C-alpha cells in the first residue's frame, strides 16, 4: 500500500466511520473497485484499519469531551449525589451495550475475518445495511402517535433501561460484518427504543469508545506475531491522524444534521448504501 492509498483510505475511514454507511465496507470495496494491487486479507491490513479506528476514537473523545467530563466528574461525586447516580447509570448502560459485541467478536472472530478480503459479500451486506436503515425508519414512523408527534419527545440517554441498552448492544453486533455500519446499527437500535436521531447518535458515539479501544488493544496483542515494518507503523500513524481530523469534522456535520432532520434522517444514507452495494455487485461481476 502506497502512502497516497493509505491517506485516501484514511479520509474515507474518517468520513464513513460516523456516517451510517460502514467504514469497513468502504475499506474493502474501494481497493477492489480501483484495482489497487494489495491484498486486503494480508495480516497487516486489519491492524492498519484498527489504527484508523483509533484515530477516529480520539476524534470522538475530543468532540464529546464535555459529555465524558460530565460523566466521569459525576461518577467521582464532583457534582452532587444526583449527578453521581445518573453518571453511574450511564456508565452501566454503556457497559451493558458493549458486552454483546465483545462476546460475539471474540467467539466468531475467524468467521468475520474471512469477509475482509471478499468484496462481493461486503457489497451485498452494504445493500442489507441500507435496507435495514429504511426498515427501521418505517417501523419508527409506525410506532409514532397518530397525531404525528414523535414518541417520548426529548427522551434522554439516562432514561434508557438495561434492556434498552442490551437491545442496542445486540444491534451493534451487526457491525462485525463488514458492510454493516456500527453507527447505523446502534442508531437504528436507539430509534426503536424511542430515542430521537441526535440522542441515538450521541449514545452510539459514546458506545464507540469502549468497543474501539477494546478492538485496538486486542489487535495490538495479536500484532506481536505479525511482521510489521517501521515504515508500515509510520504510514499507519500518519493515516490515523488524517482519519481523526476527518472524523472530527464529520462528527460535527452529522450531529448538526440529526438535530435538524428528525424525520427519515437515515434515508439518504440508506439509498446511498443500496446504490453503492448494487453498483459494486454489477461492476465486480456479482450475482446481478
């Protein structure tokens, strides 16, 4: 992989990690569509993607630092007993929402890894991701009150129950398949539990921190047996910084978009995924 290719993938990663369009799916499809001469199933490719995810994680922490400061400060008792209980509750919810993906990822890692070098299944899963987003928006519109009001308007994250968090966490497991968006799946899960798009996105992005850090730590341990050169590490570090800056900009854009578009906000991303997935299937000689 050349530096230019790494930077292009980094920009794509930073832009698509937050948008509900699957960053991993794009990372697999782009090289195949452009006929880049490197092996995505190479043992060093997944660690490279993990470094990009780490850059994205830092960007998310920077953007939501006030949320994390409030949660951590509240848990330490800096804002009184009421906020301490609420902070512990949010941390508890995040922990519950994280457990399913950690367990599924650990149990079925080898199965999921096989898909990273297979563009055609990824293209099909990208279509499935778009269909999922449309179905969730339709289901959400049907459970809205007949008067057209939004269900449980203004429901905060702290109002979620353990069952709600587990439900959203199970949706996050879908993202283990490259082509299924982590943010899209978790936002969809949040919408089905009565959250608005912006609140569901905020909870999704807060959930991203522990799962990305866990995946990063896991891959770092495995990289002890992978022959990674200093040049690859340097290239990955530069790409991670680029992905982080891109993600920071895109997070700001997306949060503003969700706060201003409550109805069918996921539809444009759904149609994009369906078109890109079907187009990739046709171009790469798939089933169509």
